[in-house]
């Protein structure tokens, strides 16, 4: 098992390098330049020359790539052109928001998609099956940005004076603050790379931070602000998971061992859950892994629609501003997430099906 994991990690290195190379080149092929985006269309040639020299953009592309690769190997993601701040600090601030949103969206997709798929398979060709699959097709077809706007209008404006009102934007209500847990407990940590970065990163998970500090007001508010964007983001993966669960369970229900289990007089619930669903999990797990990776990409639109300060929103702003260090660094982080998720899916295969051996 350890040999398999090591080999997969080593194979991921050229994949990540290829993604970085493509992102590095494509970012510079986008029409426009960072100087115009930062200083305005009327920036003088002298100002743009100083700007390019300050951020190393006056060097040949291959030299820029070599410098950036060397910095990456040292754990330095460079400095943002737009914000004039280390990209590492921006990652520490923004990545937790996206992870919280993607995790909640995946949980909702699983809680709704898997039971819907199982029920549709058990009641094959019934009205329930038809309604479930029509709903899944509609869910796949709705763009996230359109659905997000419609949900924000419905729950924030139409239902404004009802108990079903939900905030349409932001991460916390104005006036509420989430004090970092290390400050709450009086830990003295020197600002800078190392423990401070790690603690700051963990404290930016507002749900985790509010739990460990017993600040349930912030906890409730943070979850409330995540409901609408998570519902909008989970729609497509929920529909895909429901369809895959239905087809996989439906196939397994026709197997001989399922008929044998029924012939033994076992309850239908035990037959479906223990014998059918468990053996239908492999393709479902594959879809779940791909969906989790897709949620990170889908967060770009969702966070923009709901004004959430996460990876997606700042990546959109970085592309608009031609902020190359942010674009490259955040792309690498998302790509690394994809690789890690695929590795976890492969490991889950070996756990769910003992016939699979990872060597």
C-alpha cells in the first residue's frame, strides 16, 4: 500500500508541472497586461516599465518560469501583483472559505443524491423513479450562476419577512467577528511562516474556529450564510450522484446473490442496503471523487454570485487583473486537490472491495 501511494505521488509531480506550465503560458496569452489592469488604460510607458521591473515581468518568459519554479520548490508562491501581498497569506485567508463551502455542498449532495438514487432504483419505472430522474436532469441543466441568483432573490427578497429568509451574500453578518482560537486562548505566536501560518489557516475555518471557541452565535451565522451557496453549488453533483446511484443499484439488484438474499426471507431494506448498495458503491465513489474536485472549480461562479471571499472569487479577480502569481498558485492548489482526491478514491476502492489489491 505504501509503495502504491508513493508511486502515485511521484507520478503526480509531472502532472502538476504540466498544469503549472500550461497555466503559466495561457495566463500570458490572455489579451491585456497587468500594468494596464493595475494602473489604468492611461498608464505611461515609463510607469509600465517600472511596474514590469518591480514584479519581474521584464524578464524573458523562460527566465520568469525558472524563477517561479524555484520559488515554488521553496514553498514561496510569490507576491500578488494586484494586492502587493504574499500569495501564501492570501491562500491562508481564502482557501478555508472554499473548503467549507465545497464540503457542505458535497454533504448535501450525498444526503439527497444517494437516497434519491436508491429509491429510484428500488421503484424502477414508477412515478417516483420518473420524477427523481426528471429532477436530476433539471439539476444537471441549471447553470450555477443562474440558480444562485434565483435562490438569492427567492430566499432574501420574496421570503424576507418569513422564517425561511436566508442571507444572500457575505460570510458573516456585519458586526460579527470570528476571533482566532489561538488569540481566544491567549497563545503567543510570532507572526511569520511556520506555526503562525498554520494556526491562522485553521482559524479561518469559521465553523471549526467557532466550535473550539464555543462561539455558537458565529457558528450559527456562518452556517446560515453558507446554506444558499452550498445549495446552489451542490445541485449538479447531487443530480449526477443520484443518476449514478440509481443505475449502479439497479444493475446490482438483478444479480443472483440479491435474489438469493430475498429467497432467504431477508427484509427488503437489508437486501437493498447491505447486499445491493454496498456492492454498487465503486462507481458511486468514483463520481463522488470527481464531484468533489468539480466543486472546487464550481466555487468560482458561486463565490462570485454570493460575494464570498474564497478561492473562486479571488481567482476570478486575479484573471481580470492579470495577477499571474495568484492565478498560477491557486491553480496549482486546486490541481493538487484533484490529485489528492483521486488518490483517496483509489484507496477507497481497496477498502470497499477486498478483491482489489493496490501494489
